């Protein structure tokens, strides 16, 4: 299951699947914005405060955001209703905001989407819920579905990364709990209890391996961010120039502006072996699931 390290000579080669600079798909995207998109309950002010705290503890912000984003993308679960909303939005934008020759009036596009919705809903209901990017698998499960397991996987990975960066274990766990509280808008006391349950059953070797792979991927995509702006990484021994270059590309803003959050996440996840994620899907946290299901029912 060991991942092949990325050879140095491959890191500066352009990734063909990426959109070219002249075909940018969105504006103002960065890792911070994507976190708010992936975890819609996130409170921006609380997230900024958490990032500032981590920075004061000498842990860089951007790799943390990258870890949270990719874990959120790969481990999220879309209910039938969420899938329907996603398809409706995609279809409407395709009809109303396509190329100039085929663009429809917004009211006509809205009418077509409404007419097609019953058939789309029936097809989605038959397929069931969908988990993971890219090309996530569909499954059927009765009762409560853990839509944001990615937040817990991110917390476990960030706890691992923080200790590797020199933070004391107690502090690392505390900050991981605070992150979950921020992403899912949970009370910290509840987040702590649930984190401890995940921490108990999580395969530590898998978490460590995944964390290392995610950091490797972050560094790879930071180089790609420079490549697609024609700003190649300077040699490591040119410390001042390398620091300036890193400050320009550490938020991956070029790539995210070109591709948008979801497509970028697709590209990253497609480079990580699915077997590395499977044990994290299989974690048994019965107490958490039972409690969450009863809360949803009430």
C-alpha cells in the first residue's frame, strides 16, 4: 500500500488535466474559501482565529487547510437531496451561462430544470447516497448518514501533522478538537467526546501514512501553482528567493482560480490510492452514529 514518492523531475512538469491560465473558471478562490465551500457550517471568524493560533504555535496555515479540504472532499457523503441540488445547480448554469451561441434566457433555463427535476430525483433515489470524490460510489443505507466524516479524518491527520511539527500531543489534540468545532459548528465539549472515540478506533499507521502523502501532495501542487503562472520554484539553497516564491504560491490561488474547488479536489484525490482511505471509511464508531441518528430523529 506504500505510495511512490514523487520524483523531483516530475514536480515541475505541468499537469495536463489542469485548466490553462486563459480559461479560469472562478474568481477569488483560495484554500480558505474552499474550506467554507466544503464545510458550509464553518464560521469564518472562528476559522481565522484557529489558523492564527496554529501559526503562533509554528504550524503553517496552508498545509492545514489543504489537509482539511482534501479529507473533506474524499470522505464526504452526499445524500440524495444534496445530489439533486448539485445537479439542478449544474444544469441551470450549463443552460443559462453556456457559450454565447447556445445560452438560454434564465427564465427558460429555470423552467427546463423544473420540468426535468422529477426524473432526476427518481434516478438519484434509485442510486442512493454517494460518497467520496472523484467518481464516488453510490450506496444505500437506512437511517442516519455521516455526511461530514471528512472533518474527523482531517482532525486526526492534522493532529498527526502537528505533533510531527513539534507540537505537544495534548496541544495537538486540543487544536484538532477546536478545528472540528469550527468546521461543523459543534460545541467543543461534544467535539472532544466524539474526537476521542474516533481517536481510539483510528488506525494510527494509516493516519500517519495519509498525513505524509497529503503533505507531499500539497508541496507538489504548490510547485504546480508556480508552473502554471510561469513562476518556477527557485533552488532551495537560495533561501530568500525561495521564501518569496513560497509566499506567492502557498495558497494555491492560481490553480484554484483556474479549476475551482471541486475539480481541483478531484485531481488531488485521483493521485492518492483508494486503499489508503478505505480503513477510514470502515472505522466503527457506533456510539457516535447511534447518538447522531437519535438526534436527527428528534
